[in-house]
């Protein structure tokens, strides 16, 4: 399997920054670092197997090609599109959030 590069949009970068800051403030460094590790594992999986993410929200949001992949041990989803030469990460959102909104 070839591994594709991951490019996170500015909003995805803000999502990640906000989540890490929240975990640092509320749960400590170990939890924040665990989130980063879970995100790295999700990115690794997506870069190798981009077609395995759920297309559920693509249909709900009418955004063809949008997929979501869950983080392990953290209630977050990585929203991305499989582009020709890279993986385009749009958002990293908490599962309990009203995603379509």
C-alpha cells in the first residue's frame, strides 16, 4: 500500500488546536498527547486506506466524496476527501456535535 500525504485545511488545524487546548486545560498533558497519538493513527490509516471512511455525512451534507473516520479512544471524527495526490482533511469534530449544522 502506498501512503498518501495528509493536508489539513485551516479549519481542521483550528479544530485540532482547540481540542488539544481543551484536553490540556481540563484533563492534562497525558490525555492531550493521547489525542494527538490517536489522530496520528487515524491519519496513518486514512493515508493508506482512504476508501474505508464512512460516506454517511457525504449524503447528509450533499458533499460528494466526503468521508469520516473515527479516532480510537476519543470521541472525534476526521472528515476528509480522497484527492488525486493527497488526502484533504476538512474538519476534526466531536461525534456528539450536530455535524450537519
